[in-house]
């Protein structure tokens, strides 16, 4: 069996065990079996219907016990799109947690301190973005036009924002 097939099988086994573990009490042996497995993390998005600057959005998510949203896969894009659509205000921009304030053109997720696109390689820039318009666009938002394409924007602009919660 090839390494990749073996790895896929292991992930599948982990997934089944994780699912069983999630429905069971923590006092069984599954916890031991799970050591060494990396459970798929469940991500939930929480759009916030207040307009604030990027860094105020970051602070407010933390104050809610959440963190400013990250989008690291097409599945995440679908999830955040659903969350935004459910607010019925789909044409406005929403801050999510990417910024290149530290180094122009080098985007980080402020919530995980990981470079945007690291690990998964996933990015979802709207065509022509990021354009660092007027040399002063260093924070990432979504929700304009096609709803999930990313734009760089002025961090001081007051916009709605999306927090997230990631659980095992
Ligand atoms: Ca920039
Ligand atoms: Ca821009």
C-alpha cells in the first residue's frame, strides 16, 4: 500500500474515531486511541453587524471569546458565504483577519499568525486584488460583488466583520 493511501486510511480512521469520541463521554479509551490522530477541526463563522475598524474588529472578536475570521479552503469560503448570506446584507464588505501591515504584500492571518496561503496554498483574491490602492490598503475584507472574493482595504475604514470559532 502506497504511503498516500496509508495516510488517507489513517485520516479516515481518525475521522471515524473523532466522530465517535465527540458523541461519547471523555472517560473511555477512545481518548487514548486518538493520541497521534489529528481530528478535523470544525469552524463556525459569526458575522457581527457593527461597523468598526479592522483592529477594533480583531479586539471585539477576542472580547466575544472568538477570533477574527480566517479562510483557508474553498470549504471555508462556502461556509462564510452562507453565514454572510444569512444576514441579508450581502453587498457590504466584512473584515476578516488578513493583514499585510507588517510587510507590504506579505499577508498574515492575524488570528493564527500564519502566512495567508500557507499549508493549504488557498487564496481567494478578487481579480485585480490586492492592489494596495493609494499605497494604503493593508487589511482584508470580503462581501463585495461576488461575496467571497478578497479585497485589500484601508484598515481604518469602519466595516462589519466576521468572527470565527474553531473547535476540535
Ligand atoms: Ca498592502
Ligand atoms: Ca484593494
